[in-house]
């Protein structure tokens, strides 16, 4: 009844989906945050958007992607990115922006240009915020990846949905329990990394 | 076309079902969450443990949480409400705890020196000053609950999740887009009410 | 609700017997013994870290002694319930700590409310107290702390500390965070209030001038130990050691009285104290609250017109400053200090303006005097 191979397969699909989305979102969010540092209009638009979109249930976001992009892997990744790119952006942006003016001023005084200030002062300061953003988004990516199975992206969600349609509770659990374990492992590993980083500092 | 979808999918009724579930869950969440925060505020060791456990529950995908309750609570309304509560207690409890413990020392010192007992300090100083933060936590809880209740539609709890599921099964673009957008609008409206409450409390009790 | 018991109607004596307090390896208070006479204002003076604040807070048990006893009228403070004890003792701190979410009235009447006083009783008491600290009640009853200047907040802090009519008042650097001129203004008012109140007051400060101006006796502490406690003149005549002789000596400028000019001893006039004759009182009030001051000099075309005080302005908000300013004596920067002091004493002024072509400084008589003693 419960085939380990199917489960492992599903886990693999799930992880791949979630983390590709995370990776792409990070690559997109960071440049956006940097651009927003110097363009107030962009910053305010994105911030308002971020707050708005966060309020919308993930399920609705996933569903809306279907009429626009169809079903399958690509729309699924798009849905996840939609969900996590804005919080990533917001955290990175705030981390880069909220550096004490004293430091920026003295850096300018020594003769650093904008790029150098960005690299040597803003980024180090922003690490904790960026890290928190990534942790937050990883959890959400994990959650949304489950939902995207509803639109044919495979993964653990598929097991859950199949189980639901057939009222097959055990089957549902074969999807749900691994998902839960992954989530807990995720949280634990992030906390460990967090401790490592703060120890080094 | 919108009206068509509205009627055939009974969006009116579904909206009411949806909002009622959110409302009921919220009442319970606020009550339990704030109580937990108050209970923990002067019990440091216990608070670390409890908040950590709640934190772990947070990382579990909402659907998974919902589904895992099924063997115990069946389908429909009950697991949906319980899942919403479990998921959304953390922001309220944590914000209450932080709000109560991080009141500026000078106010606590004045209160103690005036001859206020610990309980009186809790009610007249800590809680009022923590209200803005608690409101922020409740606002987050509202967003989470809206999400879980939407998912509840998948396990026959009623609410707006149902029509979306129908739309996906029938591959009917109209149903999906209209219901999806409606959920989005509803969510933003509810959140802005939450935001308004937060701002008002900040003005009255905030001290920046 | 049954009101709490009044533990002492009047303080006869407070005895601090061999009291010590340790924080890990640090000895904050080291076997201090001290007797406080009922009705006096005793200053606890010393550099930061000398234990004066810790000692103060052991009296109302915000900090508990490790060793030794504190007796009020012969009774050990530890024999009282700490919460009830504190309702019998008034306490004022430097940061003031007015609850930001309560109005002035609610702040002051919080304890009475918990004690079950009627609305009428509370209103009456709050009005009395506000008048005592020179704040017109109608204007201030319903304000929130953030609408008040530092000086006004401190006055309300004092009013709040006195609401239960406690015979003992503990004050921890209450004027420390204020503008220097404002500090003098408040010290001035405090002396007046002190006379009316007739309480026992224990006052912590690190400011020697403040100590000498306000205190009946001064207890000097260093490194957690009591070095000497005595009246002002005795400290001058019989300092216990070099440390004290230094503290006190540095103020003995009277030998140079004839040689010092006003310019040497005045407070330079900062921009924030300057107002224009055509400004309205309302705008002046705003600026004063922002700058946390309560005093100003009014100029008309760079010429000195008069001086203004914040409290006068409230009653005349629509008027222009030139109509409200009062005359204050002026002196030349080259005049001798002795002449200026004489003049101020004759006219009962405590403040004077120092002029060259335009106003350049402010003279405060008590400050001068205490600097010279």
C-alpha cells in the first residue's frame, strides 16, 4: 500500500520545486532591493505591493496562476515565486536601508563611493535581515509547494490530494507526514545556522 | 459573467460561511493567544519552551496541518477551525508576551515605586502599553486564518475554497479567476480593517 | 475598597544601620550607617557609581538590603508589606516615568483610584497638587505626557509622588535630564514648595551646586561608603578628608569675588532662548516645549525688550511677546560680580541679563552665590 519509492520520489519533486523557487526568488529580490535603495518610487510601489499581496491566501494565488499559465511545473514555480519574492525583497531592502546614518556618513567621509558603501557597510548590516527573510520564505515555499500539486506539479501534495479525493486517509498521511518532517528539519537547520552565524559575529 | 459565476457557485453564501469561520476562529485565537501571553510574561523558562513549540507548528505547511487533524476530527468545519487556531495562536501569543515584557523600565519602576502590586502593574501599565503590539499580532493571525479557512474548502468545510476547487476540477477559467480575485479583495479588505485597528491603538497607547 | 493603612503620620527619624548591598563581586553599598532627622532635606551626593541611588532604593525596598537594617520611626522597613510601604513613600526619578497612555489627571490619581477614592475627592486632590507645582489645572488636567515639556513632566512627576500625602519623599536626580536654566528655575520652585510641604526628603544628586543649594545636610558617598554627613558650613570648616575638601573647595571662589567679572560667571546666551517681540505667545510656547526650556529673552530689532517664562504664556496665548514680557534687570559684562549680586538682592531678582551691545548671557543669582560659597 505504501511504496517507499513513490514517497521518496514525491519528496524529491517537492524539494526541487520549493528550492528552485527559493533560489530564483533570492536572485531576483536582491537586485530589486538594491535598485529600490536609490529609487524611492520603486521602493514605495514594491512595499505597498508586498503588504497587499501577503494578505492574500496562498491557495488563491496558486489557483489564479492556472488560468494564466496553465498547469504543471512552470506555473507552480511561478506561483511560489510570487508568494515569496516580496517578503524577501522587503527584508533585504529594510536591512540594506536601515543602516545608522553615522556609518554611511563616515564612509562617505573616508571617500567610499555608493558601490563600496553597499558592499562593505550595507550588506554586512543586512545579513541578519536577509537571513530572516530567507528562513521565512523557505517555510512559505515549502507550504506553497504542497498546494501546487493541486495544479499538477507533483510532489508530496499530490499524494495528499489523491488521498483526499478517494477518502484514503492513510494515503493522505503518506504525503502529510514526510511534509511535516521536512518542515521541522527545515526549522531546526535554520536555527542551527542562525546560531552558527551569530556565534561567528 | 461575474454574476453568473456568483450565482452558480453561490459565492454569496460561501462568503458568509467563510467569514463566519474566520470570525469564530479569531475570537478563540485572541482569547487563547492573549491568555497564553499573559500567563507566560513572568515565567521566562516556560515561555521559551511554549513559544518554541508554537514556532514549530508555524513551519508546518497549512494544508498538512489541516490534513493531519482529519483522523481525529473528521472533515469539514471542525478541523478547519482547529487548524486555524493552532496556526494563528503564535503571532498573538508571542506579540502579547513581547509586548508585556518589553515595557520601558522607567514606567515599571515608577509603578512599583508608587506602591502598585504586580497584578495592578499588569492591568494598568503593561497591558495598555502592549496593545499596539498585540493588535499587530492579531492582524497577522487574521491573515493566517483567512488562508487556512480558504484551504478548508478542500475538505468540505464550506467557504470560498470550495468554488476554487470546483473551478480547478472543471478547468473553468472564469470560476477560478473570479473566485480567486474575490478572495484576494476580501483578504485585503479584512487586512485593512486589521491595519486600521492597529493604527488607532498605536495612536492611543503607542509611545514613540 | 478599603484604603491602605497609613503607616506613619510624621517621620521622627530614619535610621540606616550598617547597610550593605552586593551585586556579584561588586559591592554597591558598603556598611553605610546614617541617621536622617525628621523634617530635613538630606542630600545623598557623590560621583556616579558611588551607591547613592542604590541606598535610596533600599529605603522603599525597590532593592533589598543584603546586610543591615533600615528603620523608620523605629520600625524595620522589612516588617511592612513592600507594596503598602511604597504607598506611604513618594518617589521621583530622573526619567520621570509618567505613563504615556494616561492623561495628567489619570497619572496623578492612579493610586487614589486603586484605593477607592471618589471622583470628587480625586479631582480635588489633583487640582490642589497642580496648583502646588504651578501648573494651571484647567490647562493641564487632560494633557498627555507627550504634549508636555520636560520641566512640566517633572513637575507632574512630583505632584504624582505627593498624591498620597506621604511624610517621606525620595528623589533620584529629578532635575538631571533638564536644560541648565530650567534646572535652576525648577530648583528655585522646589525650594518654595519644600517650605510649604514640610516633609522629610532624601534627595540624590551628583551636582554639588544643587546639593548645597537645596540641602539641609549633605551626605557624601564614594565607592559605596559614607564619607561624611554634615551641614554645609561644617563640611567647609571640617572636611573629613582631602576628597571632601576638594569638592567643597572648588566652590570657594569668594576670595576672588572682587576680581571676577560677570562675564566670567554668567551662562552664555544660547540661540534657543532668543525670541522676537512680534512673535505670538502661542508660537513661543511651541518652541519652548520643543527645546525643553521654560525661559526666554525677547528682542526687538536686536534690542533687549524683556524676558518671558513659559507659565506666563499659557494665559496670554494670542498676545504678542512684546506685550507680555516682563522687565528683568540688565548688567554690563564688565560689571563686577559683587555689584550685580547686590543689585539683584535689593530688587529680589534671581535672574539678570548680561549685555554688551546686545544680550550675551544670563545671570542666575543663586547659582552665583553657591558658586561663591
